[in-house]
C-alpha cells in the first residue's frame, strides 16, 4: 500500500459518502444517473467475486464490502425509496448502458490476464468501470445546472482513479515485476473521460460560479 | 489471482 493508493481509496470512499449525503439530505436523486449507479454495482460485484475466497487484508475486505453495500444501497434508494424514486428523471437518463456492459464483457473475453472465470469477470469490471461514468456525464450535460453535491461526487469519483495512476507509476518504479496493463490503460481512459468535466469544474471553482456543462 | 499474484488493489 502506498500513499497514492490510500488517497485514491479514501477519495473513492468520499465520493460515495458525498452521494449518500446528497440523497439522504435532499431526499432526491435529481442530477444523479441511476444507470451509472447500476453500472458501478455491477463493477463491484464482478470485481470482488473473490471476496470470500482470497483474503488479502482486513482493510481490503472491509472496503470491498463497503463498496458493494453502498452501491447496492444507492441503486435501491433510486429504484425503490418512494421519495427518492419520484425525483429520478428517466427522460434525462437515457444512455443505453447495457451496450457498455455487453462491450466490456466482450472485450474481457478477448483481453484478460488469464482465461478463468474470476479473471474474465475482473477484466470485465475494469473495462466497465472505465465507461461507467458516461451516463452520468451525459445526464449532467442535459440537466444544465448541477447541484454542488452531485458535482463534488463526480469530481471525487474522477479524481480517485487519477490517484490510482500515480499509484501504478509509483509501483512500477519501486516493484521489480509490477505490470498491470489492463488496469493501467483502462484507468487512463477512465480518467481522460473526466477531462472536460474537470475543466468546467475548475472554471466554476475559480469563478465561484455554478457548475455548468455545455450542452 | 494471476500466477499466484492476487489482485491486491480495490
């Protein structure tokens, strides 16, 4: 474990806490893409299939459980909780996210570290996470003004994988045989997808103005 | 796990 990865995991956890705060405090999921939340639930379920078979550390197991439980809780809130469900705007959240699931799984069948059930689902979760934010970014562009908590949620979610890139550089430089091409390349693509969001987020922070993504 | 190496990252 290095400082970049710990900072990355904490930033990821923070993004989830900010989203939970937004939904709990405002009893609304306006501006939040249910589809992105569903994709993240699939990402965690597919990636942590080894939750009960491979014990790496208490921290690792604890965080896996937190990520799985929180992502399922958020999807449950948006789908079932009467107050929150009413605020979900399905006419804005129209990205065909099942195409992302299909494409990621197909890619995992061809590009993986080992042709085993666990490794194919692990690669699938890595590819899917790289594109999971797309429905959310499309929704933000459509919904015009973005409330602060939703903007912060997306910012921290994008920043966490950026910190992981620093972690991979650090591990590459310090560990003799460290190579994680699937995670690295996918992580760079994932972070790059946030580039324009980061730009507009920085502008809104600099001008102390409302975050607005151009349509 | 790949050649004995766990996916030790989240």
